[in-house]
């Protein structure tokens, strides 16, 4: 047999029980009572607070006696020895030391309650038979159990000599305490009231702290990582304001036309010029090579062009009989009489400065000159001035009105189709006509702008019709249908009521995760259960559950105390 007490599983009739620092008196009593051995060596930890109470020590002794157990405390705590002695408890410094009952502290009679009548006799019937601690002081623990067949000798090891030497000092300290005479004492009711009030206040504080720690402070964060995929939809559609419902087979989608009329004015400087100076005048003699045909005739008012590119007007006619011909018939050279000409416009630019060549529209050529033109240039309104002002009006208003139309469609719950924005032909008026002399001109344009919008449910129907053909609907769900980000491109110039467009949308497919539903589902569950449930869902790759305080180990029931982060990556 070993020189130390054996553990519970080692020897029948004798057991060593180790007390933890966190054990309370109830837990220690349960360990002693549930033991099947008659002799129990109770090994105490350092600073065993629970047995530093005389009441707890007596409760332990009484419970051991009632269970017919011979209990030995194994400890070197000097503060426990007087308490063990007062409870008549056997104590050994080590599992191999012989047990003994320490001396009980002496009590001072002056501290005892006043004698009401006769001394109060306390009879402890916790044991069936009296136990003489002095007579049994040197008796081994095994002998006390009544089992002589068990080697239960507890010997003092050499290493325990220093510990055992501390026992006389503890006994001397305990001997200084004066024994109290147990007599009746008149209770102090005022003190009792104070204690009750303090206890009630402490109870309220404890309840408040419990509520704060379990209901207010706990919070949880659940982070879910999931794979997702992008599904692209490309659909050719006809937006028709006359259509009543969506036709997937033909790609016809009903459209709502939003229009806005805008009247705006724009002033621009006149850039046209007109030379009101004198027109140059002169004459031209035409030459014609006869090839057996009759020389041409030219009427007054016919325009001719000089070699410098200037236009002049014939002032009189040239008949076929007015040509003077010479030479052989069929190859004669014919010349006309001089014909008066006048420049098309005034200005010195029409002065030829000498003889130049002229050409008619029928191919006749001639030579002559013109002079006398003078300059007198004024500003006039040109058509380009009016056109430029109109362009500025429509371009400056387009972006603003386009946004206004889109906002109006969105306010109706429709999805604006920006590519159908159309600027109508403006009705233009001006304060000066083309050719009028003016330094500037103010142009007013009345323009109608239109844009189409479509119902989001129709767009979603087109997208889902395409997406459901590309995903496994039993494992994946659409987490983002892409309706709000759908792009429309016109394939031809739209009208105010109809447009041909190509719609492109990108949808995200992945595991179906509803944060609100998950918060209700996981309320009250532990982190492991949450992880197990989520990882079983298709597409979920990782789950992390964190609580904000160490004492929180379940998901709060209040939804606002739970944060769910869903991180989706394209697979």
C-alpha cells in the first residue's frame, strides 16, 4: 500500500476528496454525503474561504456524522485549525500525517449574553454515539472507520515537518480567544430593521444588475460569407405607350410618356452683313464659235459670272440676229454687240479693274469690265443667327428638363428610360427678320420634351424570365434582381410614343438570406447552433458569431441587439 491516502477509485472503505476553491459548503457536503467510503480525507485548497466560517465547519461536521462518515480535513491553514477544533473535526497536515483534533479557542465570559434564567444547554444529537477526541487523537483514520483490514495509517512525511511545526503557533493563537458562555441575549430590533432594509436594497441592486447584464447589454454580431454569381440579361424590347400589358413573346412592354413644354428666349448679336454701297456697272461683248448651229439668245436679267467669281446681271437682251459673224459657214466666229451689266450687289469688290472674262450659264463667253462700285456695310440678321440662338435654347434646357422628366417618372413608381428623351421641333419667333438691319436679335423658342418610363414589375418579369433559365432555382435565389440598375439603349431614333431599345441588367444570385428572419430564427441559440444551421445552407462558406461580453453565450431575443452582416463574393 502507498504511503498516501488512495483516491476514490483505489481502496474500498477509504477515500480522498479534493475541494476546489470555487466549491461552496453545499457542494462539499454533497461530495461527503455521496461518498461510499466510511473514512474520508478532505483535502482543502489554500485560502479555503468557505470553511473559515464556524457555521459552515459545524454544518460539515454534522453532515458527516449523520452520514456515519469519519471525516479528516487535510490542511495547513492556521486560521482553520481553531474552527476545526471548535467543531471537533479531525485535521491532518498532509495525506500521510496522523489526524488530530486541534484545540478549540477559549471564549471570554464577558462577551457572552446575559443569563436570562439558567444556562442554555446545547445538545448536539448529530451523532448516534459520543466521540472522545482526546481518546481517539492517536487512532489512525482507518481504525476509526471500523475496518481493521484496511491499511489507513496516515504518517507524517519528512517534508511536512515544517508545516506541522506551525500547528503549535496556531493552537497558541486560538488559546488566546476566550470561551463564550452561551446564554440568551435580547435581540436588537433596530439593528434588524437596518439589516432588512440593507438586504432589500441589495436585492434591488442585484435584480437591476441582472436585468442590465442579461437584457440590456447583451448583443451579438453574425457575419456570413457566401458565394454569389452574376447573371446578365440582354433583351430587345419595344416600348409602346399604346400597349396595355407586357408581352414576353414579342418583347412589347407598355410605356408611359412624360412630357414637358418649355418656352425660352435667347439674344444673340447679328452677324450678317450687307453692303449698301453703289453697284459697279459696265459692259460685256460675247463671242461664239459657230458650228453650223444658230448662235444663242440671252434675255435681260440673265446672270453671268466673272473670272473672279463675282455675279453680274445683263441689263438688255442678246438675240440670235444681233450676232455679227465672219468666216466660212460652219466655222464662223460670231460676236455680239456690247451688253450692259450691273453688279449683283454694291461694293468695291465688284470693280473688275480692267477687262476680264465672263461666262454665262449656257456656256457663252465674253470679255468686258465693270467699275463704280462703292462700300457702305451694315449689320443685318442672318438665318444662321436665328438657328444658333435656337440651338442654344434647346441645348441649355435639355439636361435640366431631362432630369425633371426622370424625377417625375420616378415619383410615379416608374423606371425612367433616359435614352428615349426626345427634343421636339421648336416653334421659333424673333424680334427681327432675316435681312433686317440690327445689331442683335432675340429669339424665342417653344419646345416640347418627352421621355418614356416603364413599370418596374415588367422589367423584373423580363429579367426573371431570363435568369431562371440560367440558375439552379433549388439551390440559388436572386438576392439582387438588378432592376434599378437596368440600362436601356435605343436602336433607332425614338418617337414621342414608341421606341425600340436594348435592355441590359445584371442580377446577383446566391443563397437566400433574410436578415430579419434570421434574427428571429436564431434568438436564444448558442453560437455553435447558429454556425451549424447557416453552414448547411447552399452557398454559405463561412460563419462567424461574436458576443459583446464574456457572459453572453446566446443570441439575444431582441432584434435590435443582433447585427447580421452578409458578405457576398462572386464565385
